[in-house]
């Protein structure tokens, strides 16, 4: 138990910082995922076949490929791709991308695919009359989307988005393979240097449970808040 | 693109696929039984049994699979007493550790899927069976389980695909 103390002899402070890192990666991955969802949801809902195809391609491929493969592809393939582009412009030095950025991008692309599906489902389950009514009232596109569609969509999407958040949170444990020091990596280091894997991996499990528990409470409250008046 | 390398490494990748499929089918088989067991426990009226089953599914669904594998593979070997029992022969092998971790994990998700399937069965159907004088065991196996299987198949299909993707973790 002394091993978990804060300070020089314990791993408590290191694990605390690692937990913050996990939260930071999850949040930035979720935000990057929203960005991707914002691009690909309209494509999936568009009336043009080609745009539909692009949107479907993105969600099907990303959801059908293992998460670890995407992370490997980004981490080992990403710097290669950037170096290739740089070599065209006459820059031949080795370029290394930050593990945090590649990690959150890889997880972000994955969670973006899930978010896209969630948003598509939410928009499609909004009553058709709402779209027609806002057209009849002559709202411009901005008001139509942000004041009419978005609030209704958020309410429908929130329960599924909290699922996506849980998946994203757990997927960040896979980034540990790239050497980013989050909960999993830190417990791996600690377990290696103290020869006490049972304690540290169990503690990592407790930390993940704590994170999911807290975010569940928060998201449940948010859900209640958004479904007011229904 | 190095096509020669692709062609020479293809047979190896193919044999690795066979291992993946073996592991997948074994852990889905065990996971289904674990899931069914815990789904039944979840529906039990006794609050302690109920809470126990809920805790199981909460812990296994709330932590990453990587953590579970590490605890089972690296962590359990640390306990001195455990090393002396016959179970140690099983837990020493990475292959069996993977099957145990994956079965426990998929069991937790399966129990949730089955529980919701059992809960969607209308009470009227069970009451109809009772009023016909059929014993509750026969009702369970001949009425409730077939309906639950039908209800849960779409969600269970998703779970199988998720498990297949998750098997990549095994390599690391």
C-alpha cells in the first residue's frame, strides 16, 4: 500500500498525473471526433450518391477495423507520411510527431465514426414536420440548424453520446503502446520497477472505474437537463 | 508498396487468422454461458445476488480489456498461494489467459444483452404458461429462452464483431 503514496517513494502522484493525461486525451479525442462527425454527418444525410458513399466509407471502414490497428497506422505510418510529404519539399530530417497528438487523432477518428452514426440517427428521428415548419417560417440556414434542429438533436443523441464517451475513455488505454504516459502506461512502468503487477493493474482498473462512474453521474444529469419539457 | 513481402508473409498471416478464429469461438462459447448465468442472477429477486451480478457487469464493462488481461496474465501470478494450486498450469499459458479474459469480458456484455431481452418478454406470456399448468422450468427453457434469443440476436451480432476487433490486443 505504501507504493501508492504521494511523494518520492510512492507512485500516487505519477498515477494522478497519468489519470489527468487519460482524461485530457479522451476529451481531445472526443472533440476531434465531434469535428469529424460535423463533416461526415451532412455527407451521410446528403441527397447526392457520391457524398453518401464517402460518408458511408468513413464510418464502415473505421468501425470495421480494430482500434489498435488505427493507432499503429497513425503512430508508425503518420510520421512516415509526413516525412514523405516533407521530402517532396526538400526537407530530409527525421520528423517525430508528438504521441499526444497522434494518439488523440487516432482515437478521435474512431470516436468520430461512432459519433457520426449517433448524430445521423438523431437527426433522422426528428419529426419531419419540424424541418418543414422551419422552412415555412422562412428561417435562414443558420437559425434552422442551430436553433431548431440542434437542440432537438442533442436531446436524442445524448444517451448514445455518453456510450461513445465510455468507449473513447476505454480506447485510450490502447494508446499506451505508443509510449504516451497515461494510466495504463504508468501502471506498466510502476509494475515493472516494483514487481508488483497485481496491485498496480488493479489500481488502474479502479481508476478507470472511477472515471466512468463520475462521467456517468455527470452525463445523467446533463441528460435530465436536456430532456426538460418532454 | 513491397508486393514480394506481402506475398511471402501472406501464409503466416493466414495461419494467424486461424488462431484468431479459434480464440474467438472458444471465448464466445464460454462467454455465452457466463452471460446467461449472470443474466439469470441479475433477474433474481434476492438483492445480494442481484447486486453481485450487477457489480460483475459494471466492473468488466467499466474497465478497459487491456487492464483485465494484464491483471489476469501478470497480476495473478504474483500471489504465492495461487502458484501452488493446479490452476497455475492454466494461467501460465498466454493462450488460456486470453481465453479467460475475453470470456469474462464478453460474458459481462452478453449478460446485459440477455437481461434486457428477458425484460422485454411480456409478463402475460409467462402468466399464460402458468395458467396452462406448465412447470416454471419448462416455461423458462421452452418459452422465455427462445424469445430472449430472438430478441437479443441483433445486439449479440454487434458484440461478436466487437470481440473480433478486440482480439488484436492479444498480440501485444
